[in-house]
């Protein structure tokens, strides 16, 4: 991933293409693509393939645990982050008088479950200022009635990276609320220290270079007794095939309660391979390679007549740079003409830099932007 030779072998689809849209869709290495076929071959074994499927499922939990700083038994796998947050909503068993804190830099999956018209809880929006979530504004919203604070480690919108330790300390000083952290835009791209998080959520088709159809949930054991998903099923039950199964539900504790049905093995195979790939390369090395590219790209774009959607020199850099411009559609057209792929949507241009990007990629992007503005 980090050298010209390995990129050519692992990512042949990037030949003659500059891809800066990993924050939307990661480009999988060849090994991940081949894992789809591996699943199909194991599926052809019928019931005998189940043991091989389970091996992959356990591999995903093991590899995720390394990245989350948890044990394998603290990891659950569901179909997407939206499902994960709706299960969290159910697990909280909210009642009248409860309160929730979301924020305006979050992806809808983490912010909207609490807004459904059946929810008895009051929702507070922690509003950003100049693209930054300030802890002093969070403090004003906290009180003993807050059940959970949800946020993204890295904002999908502008790449702003929160100070998780500072936020957790602020929460604990003012409430007993749970802290749910979405690491979708961070996992596989920047080193993470997640001890402060009670719940960790990540999609699987972005920076870890896996497939759709998966979501990695981590439940910190210190708060797992407070999170029991009240759902029927069988994979999440201790007594699914016992004599008393129609008399009472014995739900698995903690993370186990979030896996209601059989895992999506067709997605788990590529996700297992992707996680092994990322862990083998090393997130620290990926960040060491990509950080200077982000810094270079941001510095050069800062010389253009654009409006950044966040601090120009953020304290904690991520892989995302985002800015606004009224001619974003025209910019997208000229970039596509040069086979340069970024996210252009609703006036926002988002650039995502990963380990397979290079200095020449950044130079081509900026050179093309300079031509547009000149």
C-alpha cells in the first residue's frame, strides 16, 4: 500500500487514476476482491461450510479488537451503522425525562434514531462553531438526565477530529451518560486511542477497504451491563434451542446482544481480509505516509479562493479536507476530465487521502484546481 511496487500489485484499479474519495468508498486491494470468491467456494460446501464461515467471523472480531483496544468477545457485527445505532436506541430503553445529545457534524446514521416520533427522550443538538465542536458548548447541555452522547471521531462533513479524552472527561464531570463514538472516518486511517468510549461503531466499506453489508460494534465491558438489546432472534440468545425458549428470552450480555441473527458471511469474508490487510500494513505507518500529503494538500489549497469547512490547521488531522465553493459542480467536471475523483455535493468538495495516495496525486489535484481558478 505504501510503496509504488505494492500499490501496483494490490491496487491495479488505481493505475492512471487519482482517487481521493475514500471517505465515501474505499478501493479494496486484490486480496479483498478475491475473498468474495472464497466465500462462494465455502458456501458450495453447504452445511460443512459453516465452520469456515465461523472462522472468518471470529477473525473479524479478533482483528477489530486489536484496533478498538477491546477483547474479541466485546465485538459484535451487524449489517450497517444505521442498524447499529437503532439497536443502541433499543438497548437504552429510553423513558420520559431522558435526554440525548447529538451534534451537527455527524452522519445521519448516528444522529437520527433518537429523533423518531416514538422516542420519549428529549434531544439536544451540540452545535459546531466554525466547523469545530467546542467542549464548553457541550458542558452547557450536560446534566444528570443525559443518557448518551453520540459523535464521530472524525466528521464525515469536514474532517474535524475530536479530542476524545477531553470530551469524555467533560461528560463524566457533568453526567453519567454513555459515550458512543463512530470511527467510520478514522478506522484504518489514523491511530486510535478509544479507552474513553463506551460504544464504538464503524462501517466497513471506507478506510478499512472492506465491503458493504458490515458494521463493527465495540461495547466496553465497563458499561456492557447497561446495554442489552431487547430483541428476539437466535444468535443473540443464550437459550435459543433450550426447552424454556418459548417461556423467556435469555439474551447474551453486552456485545452479544447486538448480533440478533446470523452474521452476513458474504460481507464478513472481505471485511476479515481487509482488516488483516490494514493491521499487517499498520495504521501508524499509513498515517505516517498520508499525514504529510494531507498537510501539503491543505497548504496548497489554502492559497486558492475557497472557504474551508473547519480549521485550516486542525490540531488533530484526519484524512479529510473539505471546502466550499459556488462552482463546485464545474470543479467536479474538470477534475473528472483529468480522472481525479473527489466528493462534490451541495456546494462542498471533500478530499480524502489514504495510504494508496501519493505526492504526485496531490500535485495533479492541486495543479488542476489552480488551472480552474486561473
